[in-house]
């Protein structure tokens, strides 16, 4: 809930993705432990961080009047947990195993899925911003590790894998100016043209793609 717009920036080295510095965890006190992380698109629209972020920003920009992406930084963890619990208890969210689901299940699910998919424990700790006991060598290793972080981010896009949004070769009627000023107009106003250039094609895809391709039950 305390994610600020300034925490999200374009990824110059890897166009088509964004960089995000998440809020520090409660067990982190050193800035080195909270590096920028890569946000990459997913072939599965329901798991696509870029798509969901773009749609949220463009559809709710008129009501956003603070520096925080989700607008309510003082609500606290109880409100967040209640919001997530309502989602988990909804009819479209189905459990595969018996038992209760909660915010802990979200973190456990992501960590377990990543581990089962071959992501190293170090990469999981780094992605989850969990503090680990450091050794001497950690002092000399920069906290920004694009390749391991990209592998973790790609894994978390789900079984269908990551994707990039780009224009088809030969399409000349769609210009960057049109996309930024018309399609991602609100995002440009909130986060600047650089971020809007990354999310413009994401929104264009969402506008042109049939609803049936992304509106389905979670199983």
C-alpha cells in the first residue's frame, strides 16, 4: 500500500519492462537489501504485472490525488489483509487443497512455486526482500543483480511464461506520440512519458484483445 510512483521507473537496459523498488520489509534496515526489481509481462493476462498495473492506473487516475500508487498509505496492514481476504474468499478463487487461505499463503505460494521451478533460495530471498545472514563476500557483491532477478521475475509470470509487448513489423499507422498521448494519457500524467512508453502497448493490447482471452475462472 505504501508503493510510491517514484518507486517505479523505466528499465533502460531492458525496454519493455519496468523497475520497481518495493517498500522495505519489516526486517530490513539497510538500503542495500531493497534493490530495484524487474517487472516483466506474462503471457497469462491474469498474472501480467504490467497489464494489471497499466489498466489500474489508466482507469483510476482521476481519483488518484497522492504520491502513492494505491492512494491510502495510512490504512495499515489490517485493511490490506481484509481486502486480500475478501478476494481469496470470492467465488472466482478456488482452492486446490483444504485449509484456510490468507496473506501468508500469497507469500508462501510465490516462494514455493519459484523454488519448485528451479529458482535458487538466494534469488527467492532477494526477490522477497527477506534478510539473510551475510558473509564477507556479500559486502562486495552489488545488490542489483539483473540476471538472477529477471529469472525469478520470469518464473513468477506463471506456467505460460513471460512476454514482451511490441508492434508488428510494417505497422506505420500507430505512432509513439499517439499511444502516449491518447492511449496512456493518464499514465503519462502520473508517471511521465518514459513509463507511459512501456505501458502504452500493454493498454493497446488490452483494448483490442477479445474479452474471452483473459476473462476466465481461476482453477
